[in-house]
């Protein structure tokens, strides 16, 4: 019986062996291609992620396996299922080929943008616009791949053709205009177009969100604060916020160093100490105009600014070349001023509380006690 079965399906079995051998051979060549691509990528682009190469390998191996199974089923099927199986074969082959082309295209474009951005950074040019354009192009390639993939299904084809019409496009835009995703995309375009800040700028959105802009994507802006934590802010939010850009225009900053001293302390001496400590700091910036220098005005202006309940506030206007230097200048000067105040007898007051103890008249207590008896 086995002999008869073999004689009956001898040709099909031969085709099946050829198909299985072809699948194994294709998977073998895919693995060789994968290793070669990895070695080339590591040689040409050291330090770059190899995720697209690994993904292409998985897609190809899965594609060979699925196509081989369909061919095996086709070999042993009757003629009534030929058309449906061939249609499935073409669909899967098209989707696999489209997926590989999309991944290769997106990865190649992304690599080109990365190299261009590195060149701009090395030549000290602003890479913000190019980096944002890279996101737009890469996501556009993925969107086109998904779109053409949907076109392969008859149920989606009519929808896609309708969307391509003028009325369909307007309807889609009107339908998602209020969505957060589009708002973030528009916000990102506005940021790139009007440039309130760029990558590398130090900005302040609020007291808790201060740091260096590290990336501007289609959806959000990433800020690295001074604790080395990444703050992710949607573009629609940061685009509508009032923010401070410490690197827009002139980078020099003025730091207000304020210290309260007691009313009994020598204000003139305290002002002199604060002025000396600020001017002696290596990060201080001489921001005087030529007229100020001609009039021999001090590098650091110091003045009494407030009369408080238990102290008087003295302020020094200390300039530094950038925001980071003002922070270092402030902490260093505060420490040195406190040490000088202690040596010179300048008191930095702390809150006092006076308690008044009321003592009752002992004679009234005695009289009251006798009256009660």
C-alpha cells in the first residue's frame, strides 16, 4: 500500500523535497547575508543600532517558511483551490517584499540623516531642522509602506481610493484636526519653523523643567535637566507655554545674589564683602559699557533692596557668560560670602520668637479662695 501511495504521489513528493530543500537553502543564504550586513554595518557605522538588519532577517526567514508551506499545500491540493492558494502566495510575497523595502528605505534614509547631522554638529552648525526633517521622512516612508500594504487587501482598497480624493482628504483632515497627535505634529512644525529654541539650548519651561534640549520629534520635545533626567514634553504643550531660552541671542546672564543681614550689622561693610567676593570669582563677566568703565563703576553692582521685618536684603548683580556659569557662580559666592560674614561679624538673622508669660496675682487667688469658702 505504501508502494502504491508512493507511486501515486511520486511527482508531488519530489516537488515537496525540492521545495523543502529550497526553503533550507534560502534560509541558509539569508543567514549568510545577515552576517555580512552586520559586519559591514559595524565597519562603516560603528556604534549604530543593528535592529533593522535583525528585523530583515526575521522577515525573510518567516517569508520563506510561509511561502514554502503554501507551495506544499498547493502541490497536494486539488485544482479547485489553486486560484485561492496562488492568490495567497502572491499576497504574502508582496507584503513581505514591501516590508523589506520599507525597512531598508527607512533605515538607509535614517542613516543618511544621522551622518549629515553629525557633520553639522562637527562643523558647529544647528542640526535641529535636519533632525526634525529626518523624523518626517522616516515616518513618511513607514506610512507609505503601510498604505501600500493596505491597498493589497480588496476591503481596504475602496477606502484608500476614497481617501485619495479631494473630498476624502478634507474629511480626514477635518476629522482629526482636534486630535492630540495632529496638535503635537503642528506644534513640532511651528517649533522648527519659528525656532524659539533648538537642540542644545538651555530652556526653562517652569521651575521644575529646566535643562538642555536634546531632541525634537514629531510628537514631543525632550529636555535633559541638571539631574541628568529626561523630561518629555508634548509639542502642543511646550509650543503654547511661555519659556525662557538662555541661549537665544546673547548667552550672558545676570544672577541676582541676595542675602539678608540684621539691622545691627554694618550695611556698608556687607556690601563691600559681597562685591569683592563676586568680583574675585573666575567666572564673573565684566558687563560694563565703555562709559561705565570711564566713570570707574564697579564690575559688580551691590545695593540694599529691601527692608524686611527682621533683616535688610542686599543684592549683587553678578554677570556670567552663560546660564550654567551663573549657577556655579552663585553657589560658590554664597559660600564664600557666608564665610566672610562670619569673620567680619556680619549677622545673617534667623527668625526670633518672643514669648510673654502672664503671671496671675497671688493675692487675687487667695481672696477668691476665701470667698468660695
